[in-house]
C-alpha cells in the first residue's frame, strides 16, 4: 500500500506515523468534493474515515477507486458506513465486483484496557464507602420521600459534631 486518504481529524503524532508508514498521505480532515481530484481517488489504496462513513459526494462508487483495498473507521459501529452509495451498489449487484474493498472498524481495540478501567472505577466507587457509612449512621432521622419512580433518602447530619480529639459524637 502506497497511498492513504485521511478523511478525518487526527493528531499530529498520528499523522506523523501515517507519513512514516505510507509514501503518500493526503490529509483532508473535512473533505469537500472540490478538494479530492480523480487522480487522488484513482491512486488510493486505503481511506481513513470518521464514524459517519464514506462521503457519497466524494466516492459515490468504487469504480472511481480501482486500487482501493480497505477503508478504516475509528469506531466500533459501521452501520452508517455500509449505507454509503458505493457499498449499496455492491449489495444491489449481488457481488463484490472486480475489486474487494474491506471495511475495517475498531471493534475490540480497547479490549485490553477495559478490565483495568473497570477495576479503577470499582476502587473509585468504594474509596469513600467508609465515610458514607459513618455519615449514614450519624443521621438520627432519615427522611424518605416517595414520588412516582423515585425514592429520595435525605440524611440529616445537623446532629453530627466532633469532639476535641476528633472523635465523632451523636
């Protein structure tokens, strides 16, 4: 693969990595049809698009991109991307055509970091649990209000005070 079209905003670091990987990088973060010429499309091996999919006004059919091998998305879902005119044309024809264009999404990209995130969230949630339990016991008169589909529990902490040694007294 020699040429990539980047039709989304990327960081400077990501753009530098792309330039090291591909000899030709056309960076158009918000592409307009007049910015993308036929020569660019004809030589494109890959297109990096945003979550909204392949722009129909730029690539209405894959016949304009004879070398195109893959389209990469940064998101997990690809429902909007497969609704592009170029993909729909292939579905209506009932075959892939002379060229095979693969649509790649980012499903599973965070699979190794999600367990750590879950553990951190659990720790964060439990971090103040002891204080919450103490404050809940301090209240002498919890007030429960019942509203449709909502129960509010209000704790009255006005009786909570500390002694000189810092111990809590009720």
